[in-house]
C-alpha cells in the first residue's frame, strides 16, 4: 500500500446508499481514489435519542452496501470513533484532498460536531464538500422561491453509481487499515421484531407497495392495524438514507402514468413533499429540539409526573388504544401517523406533560427517527406552534372508528383479548358482576384509567386556547407564518 497516496473520502451519515447519493457521485467525478467511511460516533452512541434498534438497522445497511461493493472489490470502513479522530488516523496513512458528505439536518450534537469538523478541515487544508440532501436547503430566511428549488431538485433524474475501474479503495487495503481502528462488529440478531436495514430490503418494500399495496393507502392510512400493510413502510429506509426521497418520487410519478388508482399515488407523493417541508422547517429553526418554536408557549408550565410518564411509556394508562400503540411501538418500532399523533396528544394534553419529556423515549422507539420530522411534529401535536389547529385526540372515539373490532387492541393488550369488543375498547365500564363473568379484575388484570378523559381534555383545551390569545404567542404566530408559509402549494405532479 502506498502510505501517502492522495485520496478523497466519502463520509456516510444518514445516506446509506450508493445510488442517487450526490456526495458519492461528486467524489467519483474527482477521479481520485475514494474511501467510503462510516463512523459509529460515541457522541451519538451515547446520545439519549438513539437506541440499539437504530444501530442494528445501520449495521444491516452497511452489510447490504458491502454486498453491492464486493463486485467493485471494495467495502466501507466502519469504525467506532468520532469523525475527527478517524480522519486524523487516516492522515497518517494517506494524503487527503477532499471529503464529501451530505448536509445533515440533525440534532444539536451533530450540528456542533459539523461546526467543529469544518474548522478542523480548514486547519488541515482539506476541502469539505457538503451536498444537499433530499431537497432541503441550508441558510434560508423564508420560503420565498422554496417550491421552485424543490421542484428543480425533484426533477433531476436519480444519480447512478458508476465508479471507474480501481477507483474505490480495495478490500485488501481496507482490511490493512482496519488494524489501526476500533472496527465495529456488523453482526446483528438473526431474529428481530423490527424491519431490517439495507437498500435491497427497502427496494422490496417499495416494489410490493407499488405493485400490490398502494390502492388501499388512503382507505387504511388512519387504521392502526391495516396501515401496517397499506402504508408504504419505507420510512426507516428514507430516514437512514437507504432510499432517497427523489428516487421514490420518480418511481411514483412514472407509475401514475398508467395507474388505475391515481389519487392514492398523488396522496403518497404529496406526503413525500411534506417530508421535505418539515425537515426544511427544522433546518431553519433548529432550536425547536429543546424549546417551543412559538416562544409564547414557553410560558406554559407543566409539572412532570414520573408515574404518568412510566405508565405512558410502558402502555399501562388504562386506555386500550393508547396502551396498544405504545406497546406496539416499543416492540416493532412502527406506528402509523394518526396513532403517533394520538399518543403524543394523550401525553401532552390528557396527562398534561411537557412534550420535551416525550422526545427521547419516542425517538429511541421510532425505528424511522428523523429529527427534522420528529421535533416539528411533536410540537404541532402538542398544540404549541400557535399556527396549527389544536387537536386533542379522543382515544376511545379513535379506537371505535379505526379499530372497530378491537383487533389491534387485543393483539397488543392481550389482557383484554377475552373480553367482548365493547369492553375491549372501554374495560372501565364493566360492572363488578361483568368482571366476575369474564374472570377479569380491573385494577389488577389491567389498570384503571389514570386520568379522566373529559376533564383532562377540557383543562388542556382551556389552557391552550387562553394562551393562544397571549401577545407573544400572537406575534410569534405571525413570525412563524412569515418564515415557513409556502407561497405556492405543492404540485401533485
């Protein structure tokens, strides 16, 4: 190995794909030899927003990438190290000209890391190129012209991975390098309740959605059980970058030309655009990770109850749909959008807990944790933006409407599986005689409701509606609308 060969680095982050990856394509255009690097960074391994399910998904994604790279006699250097020590070590083996990565809209920890890395590259005469990811634009003050920029991004044909012969650092060279690093064991459990990571699996989900499942997309999108098959289920593959939003959008666009269920596809495509919209919002206002985007709502004081938090996190609130959702999420990493909104609404409104107290548990549980979606959605469902409609979801009404046979409830709250359907929705309505008949004891076999739905709903609604009249809330609402309102609505094309 040439100890001081001049190379370029591609630093992979939440873009675990070779295709339609602008950072990789631009690195290959340099015609220098390329080393692909992924860092399992201690600053993130130790961050409370992440959990083992995320790291396993990433490991599976890297294994999948390595299978594809094997035909080029290359693989990813996957190390447990923060990025600066990693580059320092590589500088002892190579001369590094340029480093390529995508612009990450991440949590505050990654924002600070990137600022430090930018200084590091400058001090070491390394050029760091950051590429736009999924149409999100950095440095915008408002949304003027944003739709046109996103339209332009989506219109570009997905980029193809086509390295020149011998352009990628070889497996043999990388194995030599691995002796000098803390290399990550990429093995993961053979049996899992989670979707597995990797582009090839993500493409299979996408294929089955477009070939079989999408016609029922709008019919079942709000149903906790049926949504598990009628929705695309590609959200983890978008969040971790196994698939790009652009290539998925292009697939849907071309399918729409001949599809018989065009409205279902248009609805799906619209939600792809909304994903970009919410990540853009977080990119422009990253402080919403820790504080309400509407500064007026920072006056809202809620007392933290560890009892309420634990009951909610473990699915022991006494409200079957809420508990089924939380148990399902904890075990599988997935809930459909409406149920995500419902559990946040219950936590922030009925339990009257600060949304910040829900952030880390949910981020750790959501296999598709995407910061740019996570924090704006939490605040919107908590009713603390001042610009969105206040929605306080009734878990009983939602279970009757969207899980009428209580099949989802009985699947995830097996304590209720032998009850007749009406009692599975509302076990607390059972009389003592009915409990004896079912050999079921409320408060023992299943908890009594920890709050009164109607009282807690009224108290939350009154407090939030009164605060919406506050001068600071009103001024902030106008500021938020000026900054984030889209001048032209999304095109369904």
